[in-house]
C-alpha cells in the first residue's frame, strides 16, 4: 500500500500533469502531439502508441467481458433463473490449449462490451463519456462503501485490515513489487502517454491543471484503498489466499460471496460496480483510438468509431485463447507499456516543449518558484527515478529469469 501511495503522489501526479499539459498545449491526440512537441520521430512514436492502445484495449475488452458475465451470473442466480454456482472456468480461458465454450462466451461478451462503447462514443466525449461518468461514479462509490461495510462486519475482518494497511515489511520492497506498484499507479491514473493527452487536448485553456491532477490522484487513491478494504479483509477473514489479478476477482471472490450471508447480493453489487468502472476506462481507451484516426486521416468520427470497434474486436481473439497468451499480453501492453509511455510523455514535456509553454500550462497563477521546482522535478527527477527503478528490476528480476 505504501509503495502504491508513493508511486501515485511522487510520480503519478507529475506524469499526469505532463500528459495534460502536452495535450492542451498542442491540441492534438497522441499521434499529433509528440510531433507538435518537436520530438524526433514524433509521428512514428504517436502511431506506435496507437498500436499499443489498440492491443491493450483488446485484452481489456476481454477482461471486461469476464466481469459482465459474472455480473449477469450473479443477477440470474438472485432471480432464480440460473445455477447459483457459476464456475469462473465457464468464461475464463484455460491455462493452456483452447476451450470452445470459453471462447464462445468471451466472443459474445466482448462484442456486447464493444457495442455498448460504440453507443456512447457516437455521442461524443462530452455528451457521452462525461455524462456516463456523472451517472456511474456516484453509483460506484455507493457500491464500494456498501461492500466495505459488509467486509468489515465479518468475524475476523480486522485481522485483514491489519494485514492490508498496518503490516509493513521492508524486505518485501523488492524491485518487482516497486515496479508493480508503479505500473498499478500508472494504470489506475490512466497514464501512458495517450489517454490523458487526449483529455488534455479537450481541456479549456483557463482550467487550472494542478487542482485537476491532484483531485484525480486523490480520488484514485481513495477508490483504490476503499476497494482494498472491500475485498481483502473478507478474504483474510475466511482464511483464503489473497491472490491478485484474475485469480482474486474470478476465483477467490466468488468463494467469498458464496460463503458470507447475503453474498449473492453483495456479489452482484461488486461485479456491477467493477463493470461500471471498467466500462469508463475502456471508453477512454477507445476515444484515444478514435481521435488518432480523425486527427490524422480523412475518416469522419462515425467511420473512425466503426473502424476502431472492428480493429479492437479482431485483436481481442488471441488473448481469448488461453492464459499463456493473455498474461504476457497484459504485462506487455498493460502496465509495462503504460509506464514506458508515461516516461516518454514526461521527456516530451520536460525536454522538447518550450520551457515557457510548460510553465504556463503548469500554472501561471502560482508562485514562480513553486512552478519552477515542479518543472525541475518533472524534467529531471521523474525520468531518472523511473529509469533507475526499471534498470534495477531488469537486473534483479528479468535478466535472471532468462538466465543472464
């Protein structure tokens, strides 16, 4: 938890400011923003980001389909319309080989997710995504709070709270853990040199970026910590292993909901809330792709949305096959590339955009000394820390894994 909080505050907020500044100062999406910033090979770099976002959106659409399936399973179970113990294996891809039932379910759920995104995207960023956010975010907060209350009222839950928040082991702060915390921070803040560049390009010139970035980071931290309180105390209280990733969401948690009183209702609340949060994330990712096409081709917005929907749907198939494909796809195009993308965005803002432009974006209304310190932190400290941490991780974790 401490590593994640530190990553959000010390690195996430500056990178978020950099991406918003890059987008607003250039008024372009990622494909055009890096070229406008004067980075060598900026256009090629932007299209590289486009490809990464497309690949990431594809596997993320699959994962969102899993959540949709579990939410529907909980709903039909409560309504007495289906088997109350829907196995996660019904939709999760196998560890190896191929399962046609899983593939069919994933295809149907992913297609449903993409179709729902198309409906909102056709209404545009402000009319579609922002309206969806205003409706879903309060609902998500209520869902999380209900789950926190239920989790903390289980016998033995406070042992889980101690494990989650108060337990600190310095020896556990390995390069792998720190890189995972950094990747999670970038993922949860939607960093990576793409999403927030697009949102920055839509941000009004007179909107202060610092309060916006701090508010986003605070909300992200609060939601993340509350989500942990909603899940981990219950897992520990029931004597289950606090796994991470798909194993936690689709294997451990269904066992939790099957055990606790009222678990069916709280399971539905959890998966419905998770579905809403993930839906907003995939909308942002697809908007990046749409803007990339409309800014740099002759396609209309409607044509670009259709092209993106088809592209993402086709790219989703490889990661549907099995976990031996899904997990590396996730690590490569998820937190890994998002961390690299955030680093590139910081370099673009700190080393290629004119200093005067960056200072104006960071806050002409603030004290010159404070903004100068923030600029120096963004220009020197953030890239150096990310590079050193990545080098440490490669030396201690990655190279030994491959026998070097």
